[in-house]
């Protein structure tokens, strides 16, 4: 598996970060009882055939559900429609930072240059706060902090403009033909992509073990090296905080133009999935849609197994 930075340099930093952030185990217990769980793997094609996915009620105008094991799309809705993606942008930001092999132990100061002049969003990272690049990545990804993302771009070789150029070049490299990036935080409405393009970004992120760790930790405890005080943050994906969900990659986003957005790599009933939801109506709708997808998938698997048993006994 790809290691984008020198292991010797960051090993102790990562160990400390993992300890402090109380990262949940990647394998979690399902909410349904053993009697309710599917007893064998159902082929993805049968899920798509018998699950009536077009009748799946979702409050997201764009949705994509992919079975990662078989590479089968279980459900899609407007998956090729370019839309603003808000803070989902930060996953590309992190990818490009890691590709640059920059020191994750290097200390970065938050300055006035990192202020959000576009939308005036707030941050708990006050001017003068000093974090390591690793903690800055962690805060940008798990807590979706805009100043952290801006500071990462400002300290990229060549500065913010070079960072944005690198993000768009990475998108082209990954075949994200309907995507473009205008800023590192996702505040600009010209940060656009499609669900199908974002699936390619998620596939690329699988090669970066650190992204799995940083995006799924429930809490971030970052050290401010300016005064040696700790600053705490929570993951913006409330599903990460639930033991009933097994999530291996996560990013949320919101702007008025983008609506509520969520992308995840997760496992439901032993089935590895990619779930992408864009333009969800209502602050909690993306989480409600995720739970509806979970229930639909488990119920469909049980129904397919029941049909198989009935057919075999006939």
C-alpha cells in the first residue's frame, strides 16, 4: 500500500495522533441482530435486480451507491450531473499535499492570509495558532476546517495558485473529466464535480492509508505549538461516532450552492460500498439517506436469500 511520506519522519507523530484522537476500530458491530443479518454474500447484480433501487426514497438529488467488491453500481441518480461539492474538495486537497511528500512534522502558523473572505466562515484556529502539517490535515479533513485547508495551500510549494493547479492536474490524471477546483476549502461555487468523478477520487484515496485514519477519527486533539495548549475538534460526520457504522473513509460538505454532501467508503452486511450523496435537503438528510440505504440493502439481501430458499425447496 502506498506510503506518501517517509515513515521514519512521521511514525512517532502518527502514533501520538492516533492515540489522542480515539480512532474507532475499522470493524464495527452491525445494528441488526445476528438473526437479521444476511447469512451469505448475495451477488451485487441480484441486489440491483430485486432491490427496486429506483424506488429507494432519498432526500439527496444526486446519489451513487457502488459495490466495491464487484464493481457494480447498485443505485445512481443524476450521477453525471456536475454540481458544487463544498468541503468534499478537501479530500483532493489532502491527496495533493500527500503526493508532494512534504514534511508532516513541519509547523505551520495560521495567519490573516488564511481568513475566509468569500463567505466569512469562522474557525477555532485563531491567528497565531501553530500546528504541524499532520494536525492541519487532520483538522481540515475530520473537522472540515477552512482555515486549516487554506494554510495547507498557502504553504504548498509555489503557494495557493500552484496548489490549485496541482489539484486540477490530479483530477485530470484520475479521469475526473467533469471536475474542476478553484480553492482548497470548497468555499467557491466553482469547485464542481459529479458523483461518478468523486467515485474515482475515492478509489484513488484507497492507496493512502493516512487518509483512512485522518477522515474517520471521532475526535481530533491538536497541539498548538504557540502556547502548548490542546485544541479539540469533532468529526463532522455523525455516523463516524456510532459503533453501528463501519466507515473507512469519510468527508462531509455544505454550502448554500452545494447543499449538504457526504461521501463514504463503508461496509454494510459484509459488503464494501462507496456511497456518495450530493445536494441533500436539510442538515441531517445525508445521514438519514445513509441509514435508509443501509436498511434497504440489508432488507434486499434478506429478501433475495429468502427467494433462493423458497426456490430451492420448491
